[in-house]
C-alpha cells in the first residue's frame, strides 16, 4: 500500500540568477580571531546575500544591527566558498554583518540582492 506524503510537492520552477542591488557593490570585511563588522548597504529583510570567503581559513558570520559581533556560533563559510543566504523577514535589523575566524585571517565579501 502506498501512502501519500503531504509534505512533498513536485513542481516546476524557473530559477533565476541573483539580481545584485547597487550594481553589485557590497562590503568586504577582514576577518580574524577578533570579530569585525561592516555595513550591508541597502539590505532589507527577505533579501538574499552572497557570502564569499576569499581566504584559507573558515569564517563565521552573523547578521544584525550596528552592535552585532560574531562568534563561532555564527554561520560558517569554508575557505574559497561562496554561499547564498536569505535574510530572515522577522522585523529585526540585519543591516550589518560581523565576521570572525578561529585561527588566522581571511577576507569576507558580502553582496546584497534579490533572487527567485
């Protein structure tokens, strides 16, 4: 007997590329074992961000307001990886990003846009 799973839905979807805001202008943050932060200009809840780790050590980032400081409990991005995330639409301020590493330094680049 086959049981239907109501949580699974197969539908066709057109995936469009990320449309960058501000012509692709973003923020670069040099990350080390001490948290540093930068402003994500134009970032609004529901937007998408790209997080690129242009270094050789893992970085962790956290979004928030002007006083945000990341710890190793943030979202990790492995060396050389570029990830896309959706900014939560929960009414909080996510206009800044903070980055930290466990060891060494890396350069993190974040861009804001909208996607599918």
